[in-house]
């Protein structure tokens, strides 16, 4: 070891005379040694005694003359071994040496860093007799180097965290890495990070995101810290948006006799600092804190580095908030889509709105509940639809809606949200606090439901178990839910109106059919009498009815026949109007053959030819398809061109879920202006004398096709013939 020795101008014995200039030089040297915190030494290798310069007590905390053993005793035990090796090697080689080591001052016990420089002095060539050199206190330099190295390491750590913030998707892992960096920078024993939830309570609450060193009990105790907390450094930092440093919790009067102080002591925390996390937009988004097991005051240099870390933590929290909002938005849209799809698929109003209630709970938290209420047609009362359970529904169903109403009733009446942060502090809620207490909620928000027509038809209620302010984000979610609810309710109401109209139409059709049966029965009686007596007159007294009388009798008989046909056609039309479509499989080829067989007489009489392509199997009652073919082919024969025999062709082709059939003829054709008119009831384009019929056949065809969800139309050119098309469902 390079051991300090005291350099003096004399050996043992009486000092020689010293000139004035020598004293001046010694004074200058002494002043320089003190200024540099340096001590000169001389080590007698024979007597094993060390002498220091006069400033030894100041620099080393040791007297000016000591034994080698005393000198070695002051060397830190962790450095002594290596230092002995260096010194012994230098003495053996008679070479100079230098080393750095820790020195424990004998007078105070303080550990200081020293640097020793030494060299051998030979009195004889045979062996060295002493060594001399200097001891320099380098504690400040060493601390600066350590601090610089620590700062460099911390900076590198911060750079690594910045890189991870970009690449790492696991926020929880990043929280822990931030706290590890916080502990390293601040040389602390504990650390914690909290995120501000402004919607909780009256002014927001801090939620513990991550921590280091807390016991489970402490973590649970500080899981939520309210904005107005006055006994925590994090609460104060949140309120003031400034760093709070507590050097000793036992001396902080504002913590005295609080649960927080007791928890600090139980956890082993005696000092702390809390730094607010400020976003790039200037908003406080959370707090990051470090804690020490002993009273402590952080260094300015550490705090400067910590501020960089705090900015990174603020960025991370902002990113987490953005990710949460993105997840919420996806959940909102998924819930909205599911509810709307359920409505389109015929689900009940309760089922569809129940999906939206589940979405609110999933997004806002399991402790949150929601319910939908609908107004009666007059808008005077609200009725529960879904949410909060049967007991709550029974308690609130039928609440009045008006200016004196509460929550949902008032929101529906005014068309504006009614947002109660804490029902216990709202005078209007006093008569209904029993309801809030029974069903365990403190905050109640009511959002009106407005249809596209501008009518307010009900409200969405959201209930919280603790006081809570509605944020802009909460309002946004409520808007999404109420918009979806408005669509669902409108569709439900429309379906209900349509159902009632269909029921009424069905009843009217049944009445009409009954009336038609009764009317045809009542009409047939006098008609049969007319036909019977006219036939008797013709049979028994026909020879007496000559000339004009015979003509009149023939008119009566013809009119009776036409009337009978008209009654039959009307009855068929009524039956077709009320038919229930059957999607059973029918072979169109076989059905066509049956229709042709029914028309065999007319075909032979007109010399008509009928051809057809291969026809498919369709989802239609065979009787209805026979009626279609028979009416269309019969018309093609009836309205044939007198100059040529009727030629009729039946074909088909597939278009999506339908088969399109065509019935083409070479008849007289139809003028363009009548192509739509011919499907009307009793519509005739020709006089009875030219073509027989009642004008109901095509109307019946149209009714049949429409009942199966298809359509019928015609393409024609006068003199060139016509082609009738109709679509019917294909087999699934």
C-alpha cells in the first residue's frame, strides 16, 4: 500500500537551523497540501513507523505519526487485501506505485476515498530503508464519477424505456419497468404509479396501476385515492399539479393521526416524493411516487432525471387511455351490431335492448348496471323493459314522465340527460333514497332516447355503486347506446303496427271471404231459378218464342251463364287473396302436363301446338302452379290470331333464389299502353262479343305470384304475339 508519511526537513534529533526562505517555502507547501486535501507521508521500512505532514489530522483523521499497523487498520477491509499486494510487489521490485482505496477516518468513522502515490528511497545499494509519497482525498471526484456513471446508466435506461414504449404492447410490463427505473434513479426502496380516472367521485380518483415493495394490505388500501385526499403526497400532487416531497413522515403534521400515516409506518415507509404525470396537452393524468425506508431528501440531479421518466410515464398512460377508448369503441360497436342484428332476426324488444344493457356493463365495469324504460303512447308514464331485475322493475314501473319527474321521467320529458353524481346530495332524490339504498347505487344517469322522427320515446338509465361524474366519454357511450335503442324501438313499434294491421287485414279478408261465400250462395239461388225457368220456357214453349221473343230469351240464358262464370271467378279470386303459400316441391313439368290436359278441348278445337323446355322443381303448391299455367295458356289460345293456329312455348331460367317462367304465344299481341292495365280486376281490352271472359284471370295469376314473393309481367307487340313472365321460389 502507498502509505502516507510525514515529510520533514530533518531526521530524528535536534532540528538544524532553517533560513527564512525555507520557512516561507514550507508555509507555501503546507497551504498547497491543505487546499488540495493532500497529505505527504514517509514510511520507515526498518522501524515500521509512518510520519505524515502536519495536516494529517485534517485529511486523514489520524495523528502525524502512527505505526504501520494503525495505518493499515484505517484501510477499508474490502480494499486492504488488494492494496497489500500492490505495495508488497512495489517494495520487492523497488518500483513506484499508486492505488485508490477507501479510508475509514479513525476520528469520525466516515469513509473517504483516497489515492496514494509512493516510491522507494535507497540509503544503501543493498536494501531500501524507506518510502515516501502523498495521499490525496478523492472522495468528491469519486462521487462525481459515480454520479456521472449513474446518470449515464439512468439515461441509457430511459432511452431503453423510450424504445420499449414504442415497441412493447404489454402495458403492465412497461409499468413495472418504469418503476424499476424510478427506484434506480431515486435510490429508493419503494415505488408506485397511479392513473387518474376523472369520472370517479366528484373530481376524480387515482387508481394504483403498479407498485414495488408494497404489502398486499397496503396495495389494497391505496388502490383508489380520491382527489381530495389531504393525507397523501400523491393526492396533494394531483390537486396542486406540483411535486410533493416528504422528508420524514413522522414530522409531516398534515399526516398526523391518519390512516395513511399508519399504513406508511406498517409498510416501512418513512420518506417519499410524488410527481404529477402531465400529458403533452397539459392535463394531469396520474402520479408516480418513490418511497424510502429511512428519512430522505432526494438530490436535485436525481429529480431532474426522474422528471424525464415522469414524462415517459405520462406518455404511457395516455397511450393506455387511448387503447382503452379504442377497445371500448370496438365493444360499443360490437354490442350495437349484435343488438341490431337480433332485431332484424326477429328477436323481442327485451332481448335486443338486453344486449345493449350487457354492453354498458361490459364496457363500464361489472359493478355498473343499466336499464331501459319506454314511455306509453301518450308520453305520460314510463314502463320498464329490461335491466336491474324484476324486483326493481316492479318498484319503478309506471313512473310519471313530466317536469316534476325524477331521472328517466325528467330526461324523457325534456329530451336532455339528467346526470346525478350522488343521489344522497340531490334534494329531489330525498323521497327516493330508500330505492337507491335498497338497490345499492349512488350515482344515477338518465339519457333520453330520441327517434329519427324527433320523438322522445324513453330513456337509458345507468347506475353506479359509488358517486361518479359523467365524462364526455361516458356521454359518447350513452349516445351510441340510445341511438341503437331508438332504431330498435322504432323497428319494434313499426313491426307492432304492421302486425296489428296484418291482423286487421286478415280479419277483414276472412270477413270478405265469408261474405263472398254467402253472397255467391245467395246469388246462385235466383240465378238457378232464372236458368231453370228460362230453360223450361225454351223446352215447353220454344215454338211460341219466335223472332224477337226468342232473341230475348237467348239473352236471358246467356246472361245467366255469364253471371254464373263471374260468380265462380270472384270466388276463386277471394280464395287466392287469402291463400297460404306452400313451399312444397312441385315438378313444373308434371304440373304443366296437368294444365294441358285440363285444356285439351280448347287445344284440339283451336289446333294449338304447345312445346316446352325441361322445367325445374320449384317451391310452390302444385294446384297454384296449375292455375297459373292454365290461365296463361288458356289466354294464349283465346287471343290467338285468326290467320294462324296458336303456337305456344313454355320455358324457364334461374335468377338467384327464383325460377323465371315464360309463356310465349303468336297471338294478336297487346298494345304497349295496356301492358300494366291487363292485370287489374275486371280489366278487359275487348268487347264480350269478341272474346268471352270476366277479366279476372290475369288478376288471379298476379295474386298467386305475389303471395309467393314473386312478380308477373308481359312483353308484347301487337300482331307479333306476347310473352308472359312470372317468378316463383326455387327449392332451397
